[in-house]
C-alpha cells in the first residue's frame, strides 16, 4: 500500500512574466505517506503546491491523480479529488464558532430551503474532531478563543470532512507550542495509518526527521532529488538545499564580554509576567527560551516601551532610565527586531529605502528636512553590509524573500548603532542560507561590543549562539544557564515549569 | 551695494503689488463688441444662459421647463446650468456660461449675497443679467422677475383667516431656507396680516428648508407639544406636503388646514383631494416666459422696469 | 523591468486620463481650451484641491476626515463674523486658520487618545461643526464683510492675470509636496499609514503624526473656506456640504490608497483637475446636471478599478 502513488507530478515547468520559476520538477506522493517538501525561500515550493491545487496553471508537464492524468482549473476541482491545503495563515474566522468555521461555504441545510441544520452540523463537527482524537474543543466555542494549535485542528478536521486523501501542510508548526506540535504529530501519524497522504512543507529539519517518510528537495526552481528519510542525514539535505557545503551551522564566538549594559529589575506587566530580572553585558548574547505564551515577547516589548510596565526598573550602564515609548528606547540606543516582520517590523508595501530610513530619520535630516545624499549613503551602506539581495533600493520589501526581508529589518536597526539589540525569533521563516548570515551578523555585532538579547523557540539555535540562556515559563524566570551547562533537556524542563531555580 | 539690493527689492515689491488687482484682466476693453452684437444680430441668434439654483424641486423644474419651452417657441438658444443649491457651484456655473458666448444671463440665485460674485463676473463681461424668483444683493441687474411673494403671504393669511373665522386659532409657520428672499418675503406677507389679528396665535415658526422630509419631521416635532393647532402655513408646497403626512399619521388631518405655496403638481392633487386646504400658485412657467421675453427685449435694446411682478393665484 | 514599467504607468495613469479628457473636451467645445476658461477652471478647483491636499495626508495615514466640509463652513462663518465686527482682516484670517488647526487637532485627539475610528469620529464632528455653524449664524448668511483689499483679493483678486485662489493653491501644493517628500514628517506620515505598529516600534510617535495631519487638514479646510467667503462676499451656513466627498474622490482618483501608506499629492492635484475639468466641460457642453453626477461617479469608479487592477 505504501508504494501506490496518489499524486504524480512530472516534468513541471512554470514561468511568470518570462521568469522561470519551475523547470522540469517532479514530485510523487504515495498513499499513506508523509512527504516533506524542502527548499530555500524562492526555490519554488509554493508554486509547485499551487499548481497541484489548481491555483496556477502549468506551462508543461503532467499531473496524475490515482494514475489518471488531470488538469485542475480551480482549487475547488482539486478539493473534489481529495486534495486540500492548510495554509500557514489559517483560514479561520475568529468571530465564528468552531462549527460555523467547519462548514463555512458548505453549510448543511434542510433540503433546499436555505435554512441551516445547526443540529446536524454540530454533531458532525464533534464527530470529526473526535476522529482526530481532539475532545477538548466544544463545537459552539468561538474559534477566536482557541489556541493556534486548536485552530489548526479545525482546519485539518475540515479537510478530512471533505473526504481528503492528500493534505498539504504549509509550515504547520510555525505558531505551535511544543505540546501542540506533539499532538499534531499524533494526528499526522493516525492520518497516515488511515491511508491519507501528507505533504509537509517546513524549514525545521528536526521535525522532518521526526515525522516524514520521504523528502523532495528543490533548489532555484530545479528538482534536486527525493530521498528516503531513514537513509539520509541532516547534512545531506542541507547540501541538497544550498548546493554547497555550509560548514558549521553556527559561527565560532570570539566576542569579549565586557561590563553590564542593560539590566532589568523586577519588571512586571499585569497578568502577563512578574519579577523578571536579568542583565546582559557588552559583547554577550543572552538567549531567551520558553514556550509560546511564556511572556517572552511581552517582556521585551515592555522594555522597549511598547507596553506600559506595571512595575520594575530598566537600567542602562547602571543608570536607571525611563522608557515610555519606543522613541525613548531608540534614543537610548536600544534596537528591537520584532517577531512578526509583516505586522510589526516592516512597511511591507514601502521600498527598502523607506524602511531602512525610518529608524534613522533624525540622523539623515537637518531641521526636519531629509538630506537625500546622506540618506542614500546610509541606506546603500547598510544593505551592502547585510548582503540584502535585491534589484534596487526602491523595490518594495514585499517582493523580497523572507530572509532578505529580515535582513532589511536588521539593517534599519543597525543604522542607529545600537548598544543593545533585542531580536525576537530572528530566523523564523528564513531559509537556511540566510539563517547562517543572520548568525554571523549577530556574532559580528557582539564582537563590536553590542549587548544582544535573542528570543528563540528553536532550541538548537538558542544553544548554538547564546553565551547565556534564560528560560521563562508562564511569565516567570525559571532558570538561567551558562552555555556550557545548558542542554535541550534542561531548557525543556524549565520551560515546562518542571524545574525552578531557587534564588 | 546694499542700496542697490534695497532698491531692487523695493522695485520687485512694487511690481508684485502692482500686479495684484481685483479686476479681471482685460475686462473693460470689449464694450464695443457687445454693442456690435446688439445691432447686427437677429433675435433668432440670441443665446441665453440660465443659471438655476436647483433642479431638486418641482418648482424649479417647472421654471426650467417653462424657460426651455418659451425659448423654443421664440426660436432662441438656451443653455441651462444647475447649481444644486451650492452657492459656489453657482458662481462656477455662471463663469462656465459666460465662456459660451451668451448674450443675456438669467440667474435664479441660490442666495442673494453669494451670487454677487457671479453677477459681477457677468457685468465685467458686459453680459446683461436678469434675476428670477430670488433677487441678488448687489451687482448690476437689468430687471428682476418674480412672483409677488409678500402679496402671496398675505393671500395665504387672509385665506386662513376666512376659513377659521373670527374665533381665530393656533397656527404653525414652516419657514423656508433661512435668508432666502422668498422665505423672508412670504413670511413677511403672512405676518403682515396675522400679527394684526389678536385672536390668531403663531405657536411655532421653524424652518424646514423648503424640503418635504424636513417638513414632515419638523411638523411632527411641533405637533408633539401643540395638539390643538388649527392651521399650518408652509412657505412652499414641499414642506406643506410634509406637514400633511405628519398630520395624517397623527390622525389630525381633518382638524388642521394646511396652506402651501407654489402650486406644484403634487400640491394641486392634494388640494383637489382636500388633504390640503389651499396653495398659492406661483406661476413658474409665467415667470420664465417673462424672463425669456425680457431677454429678447434687452437684446432689442428696449428699456425694462427694475421689477416685473408675476401674478399669483390662490388655488383652493 | 516589466514591473517598473507598469509601476510608472500606474504613476502617470491619472495624468494620462486628464490629458485624454482635456483633448476630448477641446474637440467637443470651442470655448473649453481658451486661456480664459482654463484660468476660470483652475479657480473653480482651487477650493476642492486645498481640501483634498489635506485629505491626502489623512488618507495616507489610513484615516479619513468627513468633517472638512462642515469645518469649512464653521471656519468661514467665524472668520466672517470677526471680519464683520471690524477686526483687522489679517488678524481675522490668522485666527480663522488657527481655529481650523485647533478643531482639526480635536479630530486627531478623538481618534488617537479617544481611540475612535476616524470614520466615526469625523462623522460625529461633521455633524457637530455643522450644528455649531447654524447656531452661530442662526442659519443666515454672514454678510457685511470687510472691504479690506487683502481679504477681497483672496477670493476675487488677480496676480498678473492669474486668479489669487489659484496662486494660493499652487503655493500650498508646492509646500505640501516638499513636506511630504523631503521631510521627516512626510516620511513618518507614509510610515504610520503603511503599518502603524511597525512605525511605532521603529520609534515614530504615531499619535502625534496623526494629530498633526488632522490639524493640517482642518487648517486647509478653513483656508478654503476663507477663499470661498471672499468669493461669495458672505459666509454661507450651508457652505461645503458634501465637499468631503469631492475631496475624497480627488484623492482616490489621484491613486492614493484608502488603506494608507501609498499615494502622492501630485495625484490629488490631478484628481481635483479631473473632477473640475469634467464638470466644467459638461457645463460647456450643456449636459444636464443630472447626467453630470452619473459621469462623475463613473469616473471615480473607473479610476479606483484601474488602481486595483495593478495590485
């Protein structure tokens, strides 16, 4: 049964405006298989998926479903043949109940009257959720009150309700807590046992090794190869993706650690966190670990003046400073690279230049008038220093890949020459090549004496680049570790609240 | 050096100030041309511009239709622009009309003061101006043609007095757009009669802006506090018809008489059905007919009176 | 390359539209393309253009200001009141502009500190300002204004052969163009509209930018009101009714996105010209005002759909 192909795509070509995005790409997904699809951003993964689901047409090649050549003109047609996609940004309407979301667009009615059969829909919802082993979600609950993981379960249930035979999951774990990832994996395993195929798109190598059967790798729109997971290694796949040896994942740290730059004492925010105290020294990288909802982002947003603190003190070089608005933080040389590039980090429609200039307007202007020549040299220097891959600085940032967008965010903050740099999930949604570049930038900055605070959910990253690690759990600091003494297990114990440093 | 700069600056300032003026450039050079026109062209080549305040009200539609019909009958050209009750749009309209080589301008002002800029523009271009229905506060006007609104207000009051008799009663007055000449004059006529009659009492005078919907809501509101009203006088039929609706929904239509103004088609039907007591018929088609006639007279170089009143008629 | 080309077409799209309409009208009407009529036309659009310039800033911050028409009426009534009471015209005009600034700032404060959506906040102040105007004027036009040459010049004067309102409009345009494209403030306006959260997190005081933008718009509305008052030699209590919609239309036709962060003030000037040219041209062609409204609406729709099609 494992060997029967469900979808076969062969020799797929696709070009947009003469720009070849896919060339002679193959993908075969067997029945009851979890198939990973990997590649750096811009490698053509999404285009391939969209062709499979009928969003885009193909220029050449063949798609067979159950050994029958087929052309999907709309996503609806693909859905009718059992192919569903669960996007990274969930299609859940928070104002509607679980049941209403489940049946959105295909509501059950009494005959053709148009009157909703709410009873039947509620029952069916309950049944499909139970099939997934989820009994904690009430059908009448508002979807907005659920966690991201639970919302994802609704999407999966919705896909299964339409007799889905293949589910494409695009970065399904990006917003999940570790516990939620675990239950997602349980669901994926049970789906596999029922003969449902899954295409798993992710940047997280650990997960792919944990759950997938085979992997197909794309690079620059070309097919690189398909491997059986059990017969391959981490390094093999990285090599396939980047087409060269990457060398060490993390740079060697040489930074000299100096005096305390930023210290935070007993910081608290009502209902979110309390008694948070820590410090970071010049040249030091402090990793902040914890599960979703531990309050990590809120802590740094409070330090930065984006949220109003309840109590506590922030000191810079031992002197207490008052930060009531991000403006104050910037003036003190604190930079904050936010977790969410699109929502909080960038003016997504604006140009690279405008984005980079925004934090630096005071240095490139005189009496409120922007001096174009200063602006140009500042922006050009920064994008060059960070190797932002682009056509020109007037290009809108939304046309850049995730990694390059992140580099623009970093560029705009390097312009203020920060003494403290806070990064919140700096490598999320960033491909492996760009990840490495971001680590080098952090390393280089710390060597220049910048104090760095980095929040990350990826433990290998936290362990790989931090000098010290602080673990938060439900708004409290659970443990502080030196890099030498830290390991994944110690961090997880603290992050799940099972270990607490007694002070 | 300094002195040179100073005198240069002074000179510049002089030129700049000299360049400023309130007169339209070249405005006083084309008298001749107009005189020529008057003597050489036939009446059939006469082109009249008509700036009308609004077409959102049947009275003004009748006014326009009358003008167009009269123009057709006399075989002259007419261009109409609708200001949509916007004082500044009317000025723009007049300017646009002046661009089109009209010989006579007929203006139905949205409001007397604001239209002056337009009248002056026409004066500058040496185009004779006739105002209809509402008059202008200043500017050179050859003649003003309108219903005798004061007399109309008096006619309405006299009729109410006649119906209610010597016992008198409580009255409501629905006023037109504040400041509009017709509203002022009709109200004046109405008060001329009623204020001298002690047994009559105007319990409320409020504006409903010549609008039927406002007439309805304003009347409803007034009726809340004055259930014993016997008559309503509205400065136009639209408001009167609004008042009729208000009375009807309160079940008071049989107890209260309504007198309107303008004799629009709707109002005439209402009078026929006894829903309205009476309306003072302005005769918009007669007004515009008179205006077209006046335009022809001006074109032929005849002298006209400053004010040409057009008869009113009580329709009951 | 192709992207850049289509971007540029989008940039000059409104201009192409304007040129097309002008050529069309020049063929249809002899009186259209005369110096006299062009000056006349420019003067006609100056009021709407001034309001629309302010509206451009507001819309760039992803806001909207429905109160401009009422504010125009209130500002002109108050200024006219001061003038008719014999106040020095320079002082009266100055105070009038300050009133516009303050009432605009009030809009901004309600929106930022009161956390009311701009549409609702300015819908409310639109009604309040109109009511205040009627209370102040008692519903009657304010007349008997100053004979001061300065005041008379504002609406009716000529500089060389160009009407003063046109001069004022062009000067304001140049100043605002400079502010929007060459100053820190201008950049921040775009940033706040593009992504308010990101702007705040980048050290922009978004609330302050918004308050300033609404203040600017309020002041420009009153400036337009004073010009109108001078032209009409009276302040009309009903002046400016629905002007907010014409201003929004000019901004939208000019290619500024109602979502904020994207647009140009040059586009707004062209948008105001398009609206002005259409109504002037249709007047010259003796098209009934009823049809004119249909044409105007159709042009707005067409412009917006053209704008959408490039996304």
